[in-house]
C-alpha cells in the first residue's frame, strides 16, 4: 500500500498551487478512497464514547463535532505531516506576494513548536456528524497568533446514498463586491485543500487579501460524516 507521504509527493503540486492561487480551493478526487473514508467514519461512535477524541460538542447548526488531540490517529497524522511540507511553500509564496515578512518553517514539527510558544496547544482537527436538518454555518479557523493559511477537508460518507443535501460551500468576499459562493462537489473519499481565511487576489492595482469562509449546507436526509484537518492549533 502506498504510504501517505509518497502519495502526497506524487500529486501535481504545480497544478494544485495554480488552482489555489486562482480560486482559494482545490479538489483532490479520491484522495482517501472509499475504504479509508469508511474506516475514518467508523471512528465516530468511538469518539462519542471518548475514545480517540479529547472534546466533543455541537457547533451552531446542531452538527456533532469531535475534536482530536494534537496527536492525531493514523493515518491523519501522516497526512498532516506530508501535506504541510508542500503547502508551506505555497503559504510562503502567498506571504511574499502580499509583502508579508513572516515565513512558515519547512516542517510541521517546527511550526507546531511555534504554536506552543504562542500558547496554542489545543488540536483543531475534527470529525463532524450531521443528521437531518443539521448544518455547519459559515466560519473560519483563524484564531491565534500562529495561523496556517491552508487546511484540508474530506467527505467520509457518500452523497445520494448515505445522505442528501449537505453540500460543502465556500464564500469569498472581495472589497466593494458581493460575496462569491462556491460549491465543492465532494464525493465519498474526496478531499479538498482550502484557504483557511484569506488568500492573495490580483486586482487592477496589484495584489490584496480577500476573505474566505466555509460551511456545510443543511442535510435533508440521512447522515453526513466529514473531516476537517487543520495545520495550526488553538489557544
């Protein structure tokens, strides 16, 4: 079986970077695969019993949310480490484009040490479970001094079979313009890289920041299980 780091290294990173620059998001069809997605989804009952997750709660919209500790279970820890090395290159290019001096270290371990020094040690990666009428409102995971500008989301159940509705939605707000909605057509085992909160946008007078949020639409039938993987921790 191909290891997560090998699989991530084989992705078309030039194309991914170009897509993130243009849209602030990039679909990765079949990244997890159906079998791995189902295995992760089966962690939800264990998390509900306090195994493998440190906190549980309900976000506004009534979605059940199970936060993992900073030490993620396999294979999520390996995914997070493998993706960070490539995404740090994109994140540093974004900072350079916006004229920001901050640079992200090359490895996730070094970045997380910066998190600890800033008082950020609470894991933000989580599994979510939405039943009928549940949704996740527009939000950003950008609290704290150390914020990584990109994150990964994935769908662990099958649209049309396990649930109806529950679309993954993003909005982008550009100055003096109405919000631009985007729907990411995730299927079982699909993932997407998305901007955490902001990204550079090239306007007529140069680059500036645009603001992004993401949400999950109302589930009309069945049960939707998803994953949100963050690269920075919370205070």
